[in-house]
């Protein structure tokens, strides 16, 4: 009888010990789980505080750090119909991060070009406008280089009698089309607000060939130079 009681007593102790051990084991697991969740939440909260909403025009962003507005007077010298002539124009836009250039341009003949088609004198006017994209390298240096790509629309007007600019009445020739002009250039920093640019370009004109005028009459290499104004320091 005593032996049975002792066995029951020891068995109850073992059962109670097992229960206590299991209870503390579960409590320890919950403790470590709570600690882990606490550190994870704290880390997430710190990262959330460190990360601010970013946008391309923000002062502390990593995409656009600097924007400079500029304007330019540009001269383009080129042969048209095997005769030397030139465009006068303006260009305006922005320089982003001292590297990327985005803008627009417009250029025009300031007088009509006098040419002959089949020994018949003809006066020709060309105007064009469009967008310009490019890149500049080491613009902080006195002399630096870059490239440009002009993509635009052009209009050619011709007549057998001379006419005032933009005022051709019933012209005998009207051609409209696209023009593409890639260019490499060098710039010289003259002052904090002015640069001198000179470049070498090639103009590709796209339009339906006419009986009188073809693309080969317009496509040609050209020399450019211009004065660029802005706050560059």
C-alpha cells in the first residue's frame, strides 16, 4: 500500500514538474517572440522615419540636383543649293545637373536666298523650329565639349519675285517637312553669365521630293556658333 502511494506521489511530482517545465518553456518562447517583434517594429519605425517622400524636383532628391535656365543667340552657316547662306536663331531651355540639356529652338533666313532653277531666278526663304536635347561635359572647365540633337519642322517658300519675309503672296514653291541636325560642339566660358559655343553639325531634311527641289539641295554640313546666356557659376 505504501509502495503504491509512493509511486503515485512521485508520479504526481513528475507530472507537475513536466507541467511547470512546459509552462516556463512556452513563456520563454513567447518572451523571445515578443522581443523579436519589438526589435523588428523598432527597426521598421526608424527606417520609416529616415525615408522621406522623394520627387524629381525636391531639394534633397538624387535625380535632379541643379537646374540652370539659359538662352542663346545662334548662327548656323550652311550651303543651300550650292550657295553659302545662314540661319539666325534663338535657343532656350534648361541644363540639368550640369550635364543634360533640354530646350527648344527657332531659326530663320533674315533675307531671301537668290538661286536659279533651270536658269530662272528664284528667291527662297526657309524657317524652322523644334526641340533640342543634348549633353555637356565638364562645364565647370573653361573649355569643354558636348553634343546636341535638333529635331524640328521646317517650311520652305520660293517665288520668282523677291518678297518680304513671312509675307509671300501666292508663292510658286511651298515645301514643309522635318529636319534632324546632330551636332558636336565646344564651349568657352567667357564670364559667369556668358559662354561662346561653336560646333559642327549635319542637317537632314525630310520631305517629298519636288520636280525642282530635292533633299540633296538642302542636306549638308554646317558650322554653328552662338552666345549662351544664363547663371552658370
